[in-house]
C-alpha cells in the first residue's frame, strides 16, 4: 500500500504539475488526497494532478517520489491504469 508522486514537470495553467497514484486502490488514493488537501476535482481517471506548490506537502504526508516512467509502470502493474478513450 503505497502512494507515489512524480516530479512536477507537466506545464499547464501557468504552473508545473505532478501526478499522484496508488498501487493498491482508488479508495486509498482518494483518502490520501483528501488528507493532503488535494481537491476531488484534481482526480482524472486513475490519478490526481498535483500543483507544484503542493509537492513538498504531499511528499511530507508520505507519498513516495518516483520518476514519471516509474509511476506509470507501477500504475500499470497494479491493474489500476485507465487509459483515455480514443475519439472517433
């Protein structure tokens, strides 16, 4: 039962963003995000988007920092990965 966060590296809306995932369950992820002060609107399919200003707080709350590649690998290995649907 681990929560992972990658470095803030995705530019959007004038800031950089990280991604927060669980390797166990969405319930665990939602509980952690709520305790860390990340609003529900930050959840997208299988992860939370985390603004760079919250990265240190989320790390201090217990998220394990990993590379973006490692984060995706752990999400896929957990079976929790939800890909975007392709539009026709």
